[in-house]
C-alpha cells in the first residue's frame, strides 16, 4: 500500500474494530440467553446458576467458532508481490503519485 493511501485504509479498519466491539458482546449475550434457560431443577437459585454456566459455555463456543472462521477468512488474503530489485547501475525508481 502506498504511503499516501494508508490514512484512507485506517478509517474502515478503525470503524470495523469499533463496531465489532459493540456488536460482538451483543451477539454473545443473545446466544447465551436461550442457552441459559434450564427447566426441571428444584430451586430457582440452582436453575439460575446452572443456566448461567450453560449460557456462558455456549457463548464461549460461539466466540471460538467466530474466531476460527475469521482467521480462515483472513488467511485467504494475500499481499501483492514485491517488485523485483533494480539492476545494478539502473536509475532509482520513484513512486508515481496519481493525479
């Protein structure tokens, strides 16, 4: 990436990180909620404790699956090949600025 394009690339990256920090926990809570409902236990306190553990386990599993999927998608991206080195005695290459 050219030096003059780095600021443009930083904007979407920062926005994505901020959105992930807000949406990620909301999704995990939505996943943990239904998994936390446990019926048939003797006391409400025990049901709440078991349900919380089950919900957190499910949310942690969902987060792990999301992390693995994200890593697999990220591995598919490649960097462009570096330009070959200049021949000895050749004039130095200069960066072209579109304009």
